[in-house]
């Protein structure tokens, strides 16, 4: 285990967080708010610790997937812990567990909140709350890779550990340039949405925070009614960009570099858009009579499907009041989620497609036992290792999901509340149904339940295994053995 490179990476993560905290500091100066001093204080502490941890560059900068998973999970935990401190010490979110819940929800782009009055927060807190979505959307370690050259092929292990999807590859030969391309696309799309929102006469602060929330598919709103109070134009802009941010970013890379055939042939995107279209059609027909006009019904149908399919969590209506058919459709798209390689959450469309094709292959083997068939995606055979990893992922996902529902059931909430609370946190969605619906929040859960849901948010964002590896005995055994050998040499 290369502990020196782990310390080095974590040190840079702290320095990046310190730099990111300058945005709320500047915001506090613009709006003449005192809360900025708490962010500045924490930023100074992060920078000091980061400098001390990166003072000496490790001699051995090579690391493997094990170190990549550890660095990723520890980075997200450290980000959340330090990111929550300003909320806590400023008194804006006075309970530590609530401040931590809100921050983890932000960084993991979940959007589940414990706050009943969001509008009571300062502009400083609101900008940080929404900015955590933007940071977590593409991933802080992807940002780190874009600015920090690491040894050889080791960098891909960080990207694999943090990026969503069954498989992660390089767009160009060097991982650093891949990270730079991804963040350039991400930043560019965020700016374009911001401009469109301004064109709809949305206030600058509102447009910026909304763009952050949409880009990271996070869903923290700055109004108590989320996006309900804005014009239909703004609602459609947000809905369209939620769908766009749910698309695999490889698609945008192919478009930029004029590889149009590759872009058009991306099978996952076809299924993703088809899922949205079918879900919108069914829900529109189901809720049409609940709204004065067909346009309003279509607006809410498109917006809520886009919001929950991409795990964003913004809302324009209380879908907890919709018929059971519509709610069932929303729960299905919550499970499926967006495309791999996007900022969206969920199991991912590509995994669902491959699992369906695996079932069909098994059925065919019963009918034609001697036939040899391969699972193909985009005309190429899927490696057996990818199929195996998807099956293991799904089994692990269902185990964690079931145990989490059981764990929070001791609080004696209704089943719909518990089921959708876990569903929305592990899939990084935000609002659920019943007592965690779009007009409710997660503040009523006790500390133990909040800890379970915080674990689910981190596990869901990191695709389960980078976080689970922290609980593997071998990791701590290696650490103990390494420490013992060092003491013997000393």
C-alpha cells in the first residue's frame, strides 16, 4: 500500500476545497454578510493542512486500483467533513449531523435536504450549498487529474474509482487530457445554461445556483418551492439541460471532434431518450386532467421525468399527489437513472441494458443449448468481466438497499417514506414520496437514520465499492503491518 501517495492526494484535495471556498467568501463581500468569515477560516485551515501534506512529493507516485478506491472514498469523506464546518460554526445549520447531511447531500449531488426553510439561509451559505453540487457532479478527483500530473497509467485508477458507469476509459491517450476535456465540456455547458436562464429574466444569483444544481444533477433549490415559482420558459430550460447533463459525456466529445457516427451509434443514449419519452407520454396521459391546460401538464411531466431520471431532484409540482401509475413510473426511472459517464445517478442505463441482454442470452441458451451467443452493445461484444462486474454491482446494490430500508424501519415511519428515502439517497435523487416528498424534507429522521442515509449517499455516488473497501479487514491489516515494520526499522 502506497500511503505516501494517499497522503499527497488528500492534501491536494484539501487545497482544492480551500480554493473552492473562495466563492462563498466573495459572495459574502458582495451581499455584505458576515458568514463569509467562517468559510475563510475553514479555507485557511484546509490550505494549511493541504500544504503540510503535499510539502514533499512522494518518491513512488505509482498506485493501483486499491489505492485509487481508498483515495477516492477518503477524499469524499474529508471534503464533506470540512465542507460542513462553515454551516455548523456559523449557526446556519446548528446541529452537526444536519450540517454534515446537507453537505454530503450536496457533494454527492443527491439534493436531499434537512431544511424546512431554505430561504432563511444567507446568500453565502446558499452559493456554497449549490456549488457543492457542481464540484461533486464531475468529481473533485477528475478536477485534480486535470491540474496535477501523476505517474504513468496510475491516474486512470482514480478516474475509475470516482467516475460513474460499468467501465471507464480514456478519451485521449493521456488521462490528464481526458480530465481536462471532460471539465471543459462540463464548464461550457454550465455557462450556456446560465446564459439561457438569464435570457429568461432570472436573477443572476438564482441563475448561477440553478445552473450549478442542474449541471451536477443535484437539485438544491434556493427557494422553498424549488423551481415551482419560476416561469414555464425557465422550467423548460432546466428540464432540457437536466436531460443533456444525463447523457454520457463521451457523446459531446465525439460531437466536438466531429466523430458524428460514433456519437449517433451510442446505444445507451437511444435507450435513455426512449425511456424518458415513454415515461413522459404515460405520465402526461395520466395527469392531464389534473392541470388547467395540456401545456402545463406536459411541462410538469417532462420536468419531473427529466429531474428524477437524471437524479437531479428539482420539482415544479407536488408529484406526491399524482396517481399511483405516475408515481410508479417515477420510481422506475429513479432506479434506472441516467447514462454512464454523465453527472446523473441511478443504476445507469447501460447496466440495465446489459442485464436485460444477459437475461435474453440465458433464455436463448435454454431453447438452443448448443448455441454460442455473445452480448453485443453498439455492435461490439461485451467482455465477460464487464458482465460479471455488473451482476455483482446489482447484487451489492440490492443488499445495501434492503439493509438500509430495514435499518431505518426502526424509526417506525411508513413503508413508502422509508423505501423512497433509501431509494433517493442511494441513487442520489433528492425527493422521494410521502414524508420525504418534494414539499417535505429529511429533517424528521433521527441521528442513526441520517447516518444510514449519509452512507447511502456516499455509496451511491462512488458506485458502492470504493466506499465499501474501507470496511474490508485486509485494508486495515495491511496498514497495521506497514506501521509495525516501520517501527521495527526505527
